C-alpha cells in the first residue's frame, strides 16, 4: 500500500512532429493524503500540462501517473475513474448556465449509483459547507463570481475525490473574493482532509499551500515545504504591494532602500 495519494514517475509530454517541444520532461512527484500543494512557474513552464496529465485529460508521451495506487495507464474506464477519483476546479468555474447551484453540484453524482434524493441531499450538504446553503436554487447568472466559484468547489467535492485539481482557481476574482476562496480551500483541507493540487500565478494562493513546487522548462526546479514560519512570512510579504516593489526595484520606500538588495535575494528564493 502506497503512502502517497498521487505519484508521477518520469512523466514526460512531447508536442510537435518536426520540432520537438518538451512541455514536461521527466517529472517525479509525490503527494501525501491531506496535502495542499501549489504549482507555480512562468507561462509555458508546463504547469497546466502537468495538471492535465494528472487529471487524465491528456496522455503522457512517457512515464506514469498513479492515483490511489492505480496507474492511469492501466485503468480500463478512465472516464469513470476520473469521475470517481478526481475533482476539478477551473478558473472559469464551467457551471452549466441553465442549472441551479444544487443541480450543478449534482452533475458528477449522476455517474454513481445514487437516487435523486441522495444526490439532492449531498449537493445541499456541500453547498452548506461552502456557505451557499440558501442559494441552492439560484442560477449561475444570479450569483457573483465568488459564489459561482464556491459552487464549482462544492461540485469538485461531490464524489468525495481522492484529490482535487485546481487550475488558477482565483484567476478571475478580485482581491477580496480571492482571499475568501483561499480561506475556504484552507478550511476544507482542515475540516475534510481534502488533498489539493493548485496551479496558480497568484502568490497569495501559493502562500496558503503547505508545499510550493516551482516548474520551469518542463522540469521541477524547486520543491519547498512551507513549515518554516520565516519562509511563510517571506512568501506572504512577496505577495504584498511592498514586497512586489522590493522585488522589482520600483518605488521602494527610502527606509527600505539600504536593505532592498538583500530582501530581493530572499524573495527570489521563495
């Protein structure tokens, strides 16, 4: 029995017939149950490719993805396995506009042997969990962006997945709503033990994770476990306006100028 809920072994994805593009190049990754892991890196680094391969939305050129001890390459009904094992949260939430919040949350449960009453009760339970119990009958266009993303999070949890994959889960949200969604994800991790893999450009989202994995040119450049208080504070400072000013050398307050170089070095390491 594996100690990991997710493993990748030499995971590689190559695009192109003439000119070879290695979107992912021999990635080895292990995630334990209950971990919240952020994947960061510049555009084109391979973050979304990694998420698509783990989520069985694409096939690797070589290598292996193992979830809950099952290698995806050996799963016969990949659609059923995906529906029962993986929850997805997308940047644009992807709710069905003609369905209510509760009906949207019920969608993944139609693949399971559940009665309509069981689906309804589970969906209502999850909407309560994400703070939308009174909005169960609302259509997506009757909700704010943050509320729609909460519905998407509830839907991702519908089938009690082994792991939730989130691709820029706060990408279209304002700063206050982003903070609310971060807190919700943290609360769900603590109360439900949900394992999460978050692809993000947002340093605030990354700072909320327990590990931050940096990908560049299809390879893991850095894998940092955030159990050091100073390191966590540096990551949070990096996401602030002042931290960004120091990092980019723009409008640095005079009192910080003598220390800006050293601070910049520290911030570039997290």
